C-alpha cells in the first residue's frame, strides 16, 4: 500500500509531540510526588501543566486518528481497474459488445473495504453482461445501439459512499420473477423483487452455464455487502436496464469511537455519538403504552418506541420505580429511531473498541460491537446501534402486498442473511495468485534476507521489497494499457506506455534474480516492438496472448520476494511462435564487428573517465565471449554489466545498452570501464565470474582516457 510522504512527515512530527508530552507528564509526576512527600498543596503551576498536557494529549490523539484514516484511504479506481480484464474475456466468450465505463474513480475509500468490494461488484458486472445486456441483434430489433453500456459509478456522500452498477439492457420482468418464485414455492410474505433474486438457489436460468444459473450470485452479493454494514438497492425498467446501488458506510475510525457513555444497571455502555439523536430525562407519566405492552414517547412531534437497554441486551430490566425521572437516549439506526432507558449519563469519551470474535459470540453478541477499557481500568461494552435498533423493532419483518413487488427494495436486517462462499465460477476474484512453500511467511527476517541474497545478489530485503512494490504497481497499470490498446490500436502513446512498463518489469525481474520471468518480459516486449514498427497488427487474439503473458508475470510478482512458480510452458510456446514468425529481420550484431569497433564517448562520459583516473582507478577495455545457447545472450550481458558495476564503473558498451535491452546482442560483449582493481585483481575477478556467466573467453587491457578525447 502506497503512503504519501507528507503523511509520514506528519506522523513523525506527531511522534515528536508525543515524546514532549510524555516528558512533561513525567516531570509533573515527580513534582506531585514531592508535593505529597512534603504535604504541600497542589500549586497553580502544576494545575496549568496538567491542563496543558491534557489538551496536548487530546489534540495529538485526534490528529493521529485523522492521519491513520487518511493513510488508509485509496482511490476506488484501483478496485475498478481489476474488472476490465475479466469482463472483457466474458464479453468475448458470450459474443457481447459492451462499453464498460468507470466514473468517480478518484473517490476515496478505505483500503480494506476496497478489497472486500471486489467480489460483489464482479458478480454484479457479470450479471449485467450475462443477464442484462442483449445481443447486438436483439438490441438492433429493440432500436438500441448494437453495443451495450455498463457503467460503474462511485459517488461520495458525507457518511457513506455509493457504488452504482447500471446497464442499458433488457431490465428485469418483475411479474415473471414473481410467477417463477410462486411456482417454485419460495415466495414469502413481504418479499420484494430483490429478496427473491437474492434467495439461495433461485435463478432465472433453467440450465447452469459457466457464468450463471446456479442461484448463488446475488445471494453472495448481499451477504458480502451486509458483512461490512452496507446495503443494496435495486431499480429496474423492463426494456431500459437495471441499476444496483451499493451503499457503503465510511469507516470513521479504525477501532476508535467517539462515544456517549451511559450506565444501565451495573454495566457501562458506549454508544456511537454520531448515532445519538438526543438524551433527556422524563417523568414516568410521560411514557405512553399500547395495551400495556409496547411503550413509546413523543419527541419533537414524532412517536418513538421506548425500550429498556439492559433488557434488550439480555440483562435484568431497570427498576424505574426508584427513579424520580427516567434517563433515556434516542438513537438512530439505518431505517428508524428508538429510545432506550438507562440508569445514568456519563461523560462522552474517545474510546478504543476491541471487537468481539463473532465466531465465538455469534448468538450471544447481538447488539454488541465489542469491549473497551475506560479510565481507571474499568471495562465497558460498545454497542452496535444499527443492530440494536434492528433487534428492537424487528426490522425487515414488515408485510407488503404483491402490488408493491416491483418497487424499490427494503433494506433487510443483516442478520437474516448469512455470509457464505460459493463454488460457482462467479465467485472468482480477478486477481491471479500463485503460491510456493520455498520461503514461508513464518520464516525469520534473517532467513528471508539470506534467501534474498542468494536470488538477488547484493540486494538487501528493503531493496527487494521496493522493487517488488514498483513491479506490482507497474504490471497493474500495464493491464489497463493493453486493454485500452485493443480499442485504440492507433494510439501510439498507449503503445509506448505499455512498452516502457514491460521494459521496466524486465529490469525489475532481472534485478530480483527471476531470469525466467525476465525472459518472458523480453518476449512480450519484443511483440510490442513489432506492433510499434507496424510489422504486425493489433488483434483480439494478440491482446489475449499479451494479457495471458501479463497474468503469468502478475502471478510471479504476487509471490515475490519468495521464489515464484516457473512460467507456463504453453504461454511461452505461443509467445515464441509469434517472435519466431516475425524475427526474420531482427539484426544481431556480429562478433567480429564488436571487436573491431571503437567506443564513441560523449563529453559527459569523458569527464567521468577523468574523474575515475583522478581518484586512482585504472581504466580497462574488456572483450568477453559467451557460450551460445545456454542462456539468452542479452540477459547474460545485462547481468554481467550489473555485476561489474559492483567492482567499478562501466562507461560504454558494444553493443550499446539500448541494443542489449532490445535483445540485439550476440555472443560477444566489449566494455570500457574503470576499477580500483589492478590487472591481477581484474584477472581474478573474471576467473571468478567466468563459470557463472558461461564465459568461454575474456581479454582485458589497460587503456588511457586520452585516446578517447577525440573519439
């Protein structure tokens, strides 16, 4: 996860303020001990110090909270980007023409939520393509453009983020769905359209296909959305399209809550202060009841149901007969307000919530969000207000006439839908992963560094992680470039961008010791080079090949710095076929011409040479010949230059660096370089390097900088 440098600067500044405040409190504590020892009263200076430290601690804690939340935010466009490849492939397999659009990509969302949104949104998009958008012929008959449109839009609101998935397809026939649900005897009283569509096992397809028909898609979507306290709505117009709207709450804190503390009986409860509407004390005769069962109060002309907080949570009811006036708190859940009676109001505080393990407390913990430690070491219980309201009013149990079936859906009680996993092809993340047990996550840092040194030469663990991070981000953006290239084959900038990213990926894989994947990158780069030179044309099959190769690289990058799985031979064979078919004009510099050529140096390189001589280095011309066929010549040259750079400075090469990186490299390499090593040291160096790089011959001669003055 990328972190902005100004956020780190602010974090460092706050850490300094914490140290200062801690030092102030330490001095104050010593002064207070001295005062008690001498039985002296607390001085005004000491009180001022306490007040100042308290204000500083509150401000720092708030700033830290805000900063942590800002660090966790990412652009939702990073999530949207994951859908382009799987939806493109699905459109091709189904023969659909679809324009997939993303809007609001710069809307910020919590990193954790962005990851959990991938599967629900992918389900909705697959449904839009498979169920919603018609074939080109059907659309033409209906007077629509041949190509359908699917839009994914993010909208930022104060308390939540809306994610809208809209298609302009055939829509949903609510009457047909109703009749099918009746015939299958799964229609329940109060069900609306979304409820039936989300029922496990229900599907409009009579026969399962690779993409739908198993009746698990929308059930999984709603379950996942409910898991992070979101909601899902549906609007549809037959013949015009369907819109799903996900309402995603914004995380106001990682585990920090601004809470109103109340006491109910013997326990202290914390209520999210953002969901507290009002708190007041009323006389017993102000409480009204219906048939002595349901109680309610009137607040600003609104009738609000009244409940006992302790009793709602499974405790003993409060003894209201001993109270002159009854304290109560009005709270607001997702869809309604309730009032709860308490014993006493306590001061609001900023608390750290420790969530309960829902697997252990899944039945006993309804309405409870977690626990918190209060001042003085007391333990409090934090309340899930949404859940509390749902428990109190039985949300989601209302009865509706079938005439209302086609309207907007009711937000169901999230406890009615149990989260589950599906073995359906729809429940597949678009992110390709690979695993290996060569280096596990439990290995000690020292062991990982030892492995990294073996694979990556002199790179330490921090350098490896930086390269891996850069590699993953670049490969993610490369997919966007390739998919855009398919729809805009004449866009030279997109083509050059893809080429540059592959070129960088090749270098990163090489630096990380992944030679096999560097060769894959080189093959893909060669194919793009053919596109740049217009030797081949952009086709869907060619984009498929490039994307398959990219998937291979992405899987490898996902396991780094651990050892990646070897490349897929089938993909390598397809790439080799394209390269060999178009490689008849690729020029490789001959061995003889390399030896005979002289270096041409720029003024800058000549200055660097003079600097090397001034600091006492010796300059050398070295020719090396490698064994053909053992490894790709360009890769041997690339790795060797990097290795020699650790023992000196390489100023020029024949073939040039550009030729080497483009693969135009034969079995001979000539370099001009400087090193603090004398001739004997250079001889020992190459004696050590020769077997590692399949070197069959090398010859180094000392040279002088002056012969290149007019080079």
